[in-house]
C-alpha cells in the first residue's frame, strides 16, 4: 500500500489501548490486530488525501495475578507489542503507564438487590487502576500539535476524560482536523447493553466513527508468524 502522496495531510493516531481492548477487542478473534494496517486502510476508505505518519499506542502491562490466563496473558501482550514494532518500526510507538492497587483492598459501597444505595454498607475489594495512560495520551497529542508535527489527529477512545485536551487543541490549533474512532461494536451483544457513545467526544471532533466493523478488523490482522533476526514471533495460542 502506498504510504505517501504529494502534499498529503500528516495524520497521527493516538490509541487508548485499555479502551480499545475492553470496548471492542476483548472476547473476539481480533486481538492480534495490526493497528498500522487498520488505520492505513481507514484513511484509504476516507479518501481525504491523508497520510498515516504514526500510530501511538498508550497502554500498561498486564498483571499476571489478575489476568485471565495469568503469565500467559503477559507473554501474549509482550508478543503483540514486539510484533507491531518488528513489522512497522518507527511508524508505531508504544507508551506505557502503570497499574496501581491498594494492597489492603479498597472499601466500596455494596450492591444489594432491591435495596437503595447505602454508603454505610460497604465491602473491601481489589480495585486495579491504570495510571498515567490518559495523561500520557493527552500530553502526546498536545505536544505533537504544538510542534507542528500533525495536520490531522485521530483519537481512538470512547472515554470522555480526553475531552479537555481535544478542546484545547481545537482552540489553540484550529487548523488541525480532529477525528474520533470509538471502539464499540455495531451490534447489540446478547444479554449485554452496548457501551454508550460518548457525545462529549463527538462534539469536539470534526468527524467520528461510532463503531468498528468486524470485517475491517479481520482484514487488518497480523500474520500468525512474524520473522525476526532471531526467534520468530508467534500469535499467542489463546488469542
């Protein structure tokens, strides 16, 4: 696929990895997603003379003791990140935050069926929080805009926490076009309500993609085996 066009508009993608995974990829066969290939194809479909300069993925390492597949989940995530970097080099950047957890547990109000909310009825739970991702993403977008490195921004998130930085970019750099891709399924999941579209994010964007189609994910999967100078990278068996 041709990457550059004459006077094409430099487009950079900023991916909230947590939001993408839990909003669209979890429980699917598309976790081995080639993000660069997906957004290359998206820009071709848009046909707006846009050139994908880079994809920035903001995430945090999985915690083996809380992951469904334990250490295998950590190894799968590592393989995925190495596969992206091996395949695309400088066109992909992965920025890591961290997780935090109160070692004594977090005291939260308990849900009791048929009973109203009562802050005095509480239970101690393990509460895992991803830290720095939102801040890293916001700073990355704003700094790239301030340095004049982008003509168009695509944010991949359905989290309204990123609304302030989009508003700031729109006010300070009105020449930059903003797009938002919301990691949602187009269909209603059986027995589960669809995640609500973030209206506040949509209001700050020039255009939005309200859901990601399965056919476009399927067309942008990484090869099951990716050669390297040493041991090849293999798609995780449980993915």
